[in-house]
């Protein structure tokens, strides 16, 4: 498979560059590679040298490698720096019909534009650097149709957490997934990205949504989007990128949008989700052979089988990550919290996905809303989604997080994660507890 | 580039937990190295030690149990889900394993393993249970994995199962070839494609 765009970052690229150097070869098509520093960067005082030595060395190695191989780097301090899956789309680097890879599993995000986008390991990063190609076996095909009107208080994160709760964290392994249906088509690009982002949490090779007028409207005028006659030609091509009428899938799933309520996870994989008004499954609802893993998970989370989750106190709120750190997510949170203040028992971190998102938030006065609410608006990076930098949740504490993984230790050793939408996270920030946004909205 | 693999006869280490994600295999805080070496010592770090303290190994964790050793890791369903970090495959290989057996592997982990001469062997749920039971009964139970024949056998009972592997990857593993050499040999075809 020929690769059109290769995105790289500091954590999964150094060994690939070392491999090229060992072979005595250069990156084949440096103009098709874009680099940024996101995974381990601090989210405060980014103008200062990185304090943590190993992180600093990785970021410096990226800079050196990019210089040696002629790759554009949007590093710390650059106005385009940010989480790799936020900057690709917002700069117009991500385009329909492209093949896009990155040494990061959430590369599936870019599928929201009708591109084939997936995460790869470092050996494959080296492969693409060396040859602009990848060896791939053909995946099976799945379509997930979400039809109908979404309930009040339900946003795209709830859709994807609901799908996960239905098909499990391995339900789409081996498949390329198309998300379709009227509920998907009604979503903005940011909301579509949230869904495709988490297709990897179902195990899917990639997730995608057919490009339409919403896609083209989002793309037009972006920094690296085609312009003039080039735009017209590309647009004509993009309009052809949809599944044929009567296309046959290896598996097809149908979901009624009306069945979805605001979601939250209670366990240690993203498939362990329930509606906020629901309860953790009781032991007799779990298959015998899955009981040990289920009980291990609940013990880690400090939760009881059969218990309700609404009203559960939280200690931290994290709004960020490649799943939910775009301007629309920040606007959603700001409009909910405007004029309110956070609960005393919680600490709230808002980490914008990119410098562009941060700039936009400041221009719109969202930073002021957060400041008045007692939220901390930090600087762009992956942050507490994976706790590679200093932004870790302390052991035993509960964090309601807009990120994508609730794995043991993901947000810090022994940290406990509830995955939820930006709206549900915003509500928890204000009340200090897990709650149902439907009770607070007109 | 890598060490080739064909027949492996070994005892195994059982890890009967489902959905083991790559954050457990190697936590993110250990991804800051710029080389591929040395990840084995942090394999399953937070499951191996109390409060990240190497002087306090968790006794009930199989990797700390002196009864279990060998070149084969036996894991439950959906092993290696989550992050694409190849460091997970590096850590398992670096800790001395050449084979991982499970009833179901996550996609990216499987590719990463194959690219590092760590053989993922997918077996049926039934066979997997027999393997866990055999090790449970006798931690010294042998397993035989034969890549050429694509078989996995429990010699004690003679139970055997065939496993699937992509033919191209099988050739690579048997001969120690790597994908990059192969793709580099197709440079002209790649340039031709770009001109279309």
C-alpha cells in the first residue's frame, strides 16, 4: 500500500530514524512527512526547556532527525504545534481519499474525512520512511449504522462509547469500519473525528465516514487544503468516495440513535461502558470465564458489581486528548460552565489539542470562562490521556476524562478513569460528581 | 536482520487475563528511550511490583512465580489491545519470549510482533483452555510450536492444533528476512506508481 501522508511524533520515531541511519538511507519522500511534538511535552511553561531529561532528549532527537532528513517539524513554540491527530485535520493536511499512517493507534481519527488512516508500529514507521509503502493484508469490512435523532445531552462521544459497550473492545478487530446513518451524517467534523478516533478501541484497523458537504465545508480554506482549480478537481474526486448502493459488508450493525443516553465507563477497557443512569453489571450478568477479568477490573476501580455510578464523587476532570480537545469540545464545555464555578473537591485541567485551538479559544473568550470557573487552561499536548509528561492522576484518585482509554495506570499508576463526553465531564467539574446532563439542560 | 524462528520446545508462562492492553505490557512512562533495547525489565511493570517498587514483587503475578519460565507466553483473549507502541513487542521479546499464544490478538500488536520475530500463535478457545489447564496441573508442561508445519502441540497429551499465519510473514520468520529489505528492492515499482 502506497502512503500519501505520514505523521510522526517524538515517541515512536527515534528507533525508526536509527534504523534508517543503520541502513545508510534517507527518508524517501520527506515532503509527505509532517512531525510534531505532543506525547511527552509539558502543558505549562512550554517556552522553558523541558525539565524531564528523557522527554527533553526525545524531543531534541526528533528535531535533529527532522533536520537531517528534511522533514517539516511543528515543534514546541511553533504556531501549528499540537496533538498529531488534531493538527493534521485542522491544517488541511488530512484529505479525503488519502492513505495516512502514524506511529500512534489513534490515527484512525483521520478516517472522519473518508481517508484510510491507521496506526502502525515503529518498524512500520521505518518501512514508510524508507519506501513510502507498507505491507498490508486486506481487512474485513464492517458498517455500523446509527440512525435517527440523538437525545438531548447526547453527543458523539456517547455514540462511540455506546457502540463500544455493545460490541466490546475487540468487537471490530480485523475489520475496517464505516460509520454511516443519519445520526452520523448530522454530526460536525469535530464530532465525526471523535467517533473515528475511538474505532481502534473496538480493535478496528481503521474507521471512516464518507465525505460530504460537511467535510468539504470544513476543508475549504485550510492552510494546506487544495486551492483554485486544484480544489475543484479534488472536490470532484472526493464526491465519488462513498460506498456503492447495495455494497456488501462482512458484518453490519444497526443502532438506534434514540437508544443512546449519556455514557460513562466503569471498568478498565473502553468497552466497559453504561448509561450514566445505569448500573455496573452484577456478577450474574457476566459470563463465567470473563468473571476473573471483570472482578480484577472492578477491584482496580474500587467499584462494586451492580452499583449505580451516578453521584460517585470524582477528584479530577481532564478535558483534552485527540478524542475531545478540539475547539468545538472547548466551546461545548464553556457554554455549559459559563457563569458557574467548579466544585471544591475537584481539580480541572483543560488541555487544548493544538496551538490553533488555544488561540481560537482565547479569541472567543473561552479562556475567561474557564478562569472564572476555576478551570486551568493548559498548553497543547497529549497530557493526562496517557500521563507521559507530568500530568498524572495520583494513585487511587478518580478522574472523569474526555480521553479514549481507561486502562489500568493509563493516567498514572493506580489512577482510576471514567471516560465520558465533554458535557458529562463539564457537569462533573461543576458538581464534583458523576451526573446526568439531561437533568441540567432544558 | 532478526533471528529466524522455526521449532520451539519450551515450558510456558501463563497469563490468564483477558484484554491485556499494551499499557499493561509496557506503561507509557517507559517509552522515553530512543533505542529498542532494555524494555524487558519493565515488562508488566505495574502488575509485577507493589507501588512500582522493584524490591516488592507481587508474589501472585505469574512472571514473579519461579515455577513458571520459558520462551512461550500464554495469554487470554484480545491480547495486546490499545496503543500501537511497538515497545510492547520489544519488551516481551527482550524478556526472553519467542512465542505468544492466545485465542485472539489485537491487530497492531500482531503486526508489531511479526516484525520483531515474536511469533503470535492464535489458537481456539478450547485449545487455549487445555493449555492453561496443563500448565496449572504441571508448571513444567512442555509446549511445542512448529512454524514450518504451523502446529502447536501439548506433547504430554498429544493434543495438537494448526494455526494460521500469512505465508509471506512465515517466510520472513523462517529465514530472518525483514519487510524493509523486501520493499527497498521494489524501489522502481514505487517510483512508477508515484508517476501515475
